[in-house]
């Protein structure tokens, strides 16, 4: 008797995996009280993917992003990056992985006393890039996000959308192949929000940057290749566009 296994290859079978989350849980302790932020989430992110994560406040979106970005360790379950189980990696190896990831937060997290170009230069200073090269790279990045004429403005001298673009330039200046955004448009008016998302989509499409975005905006969700709905720490539904 021969056993025939039927399996249809999908596009994803040919794409390298950036990260694989298997049955992740995360429980925070608030004193004696456990808070179950993730209750068993499995997800694979492929190279060049564009994933939108939606879900109500408190459903575990930011917790999930922190796991994807290797910023935090799960309570149980495994995270595999480049075929390596993250729990077996040293802090130095984890730092190397994070260097390849750009993070953008809703609140921008810019340093107020530094001008735009110095904010963008920060990751390069940390990486030990010489001053001249740093300046040049930061300036090019600010031009790409459309802020070539604002490089010496401090955050307080920029609009909300401009600040977010500085944050994006900073996230991208180190040439990451992976961009993680936690409600990047949450503090922006809808027009500016759309512009920021256009920029992110362009980077995904033209430069093949892998993009994972948490958003409350269903319109942004619709543009993603994959949409994940979280509820109470679980994936409620997944949709592939
Ligand atoms: N450091 C922490 N300590 C204790 N509880 C936490 C911690 N961080 C998050 N939580 C709890 O875990 C749950 C998930 O939080 P998370 O920040 O992931 O939600 P979220 O979906 O990003 O929400 P929002 O849309 O409001 O940003 C929430 O109930 C939250 O109160
Ligand atoms: Mg959040």
C-alpha cells in the first residue's frame, strides 16, 4: 500500500522565516495577582511580510510585539529566530538580533533636548559609527522620510507627524530588515497617520522590510497582507489578504 500525502505548497513555503512564536504565554505578576497577557499565541512572520495586529485595549498587542522584538521573554512557549531558540541565546546575542530590528512607538520617544538629526544619529552612536558617517546617514534618512528641511528642529519645534517621521528615520537608520510599530499613528490626525503608513508600506514594498504594525485603524489593517485579531491574550482570527 502506498501512502499519498497531499500537500499544496503556498507562497509561504518558499519564504524564509524571520521569527516563529510557538504557544507563547506571558503572565505578569501584580503583587500576588497574576495577569495573563498572552495565553497561547502561535505566529510565524516571514521575510517581507506585512502583518497588522488589531484588538481591543488590554488584549495583549504590545506584549506580543515585545516578544516579536525579543525585548521580553515569555512565561512559557518558544521563540525561534533564524532557527535559534531565543531562550538559549546570551544577552549579547539578543542585542545583536535587536540591532536588526527598528522600533516605532506611539509616543515617539524622542530625546527633547536633541535636534532631529541628533535623535536619528543615536542608534549609530551606540553602534560606534564615526561622527561624520553618522551625520551623513542620519541626514539621508531624514530626507527619505521627507524632513530634509527640518534636521535642526528639536522635537518641540516639530508637528506630531514630523516627530513620528523622525522616530521612523531613527528606527531605520541602522538598516534593519525588520520594522515593528506599536500604534504609530495613534497620536496623529488621520491625514498624517495615512502619510506615515504610506511611508511604512513603501519601505515594505520597495525595500522588502518586514513590517509588523499594531493599530486600532481597520483601514490600515485592510492594507496588510495578514491581519491578526487578538482578544484576551489569544488570537481570535487570522486573515490573509
Ligand atoms: N508590565 C506589566 N505588568 C503587569 N501587567 C501588565 C504589564 N504590561 C501589560 N500588562 C497587562 O497585560 C495586559 C495586556 O497588555 P498590553 O499592553 O499587551 O495590551 P494592549 O493590547 O497593547 O493594549 P493597548 O491597546 O491599550 O495598548 C493588560 O491587561 C495589561 O494591564
Ligand atoms: Mg499597547
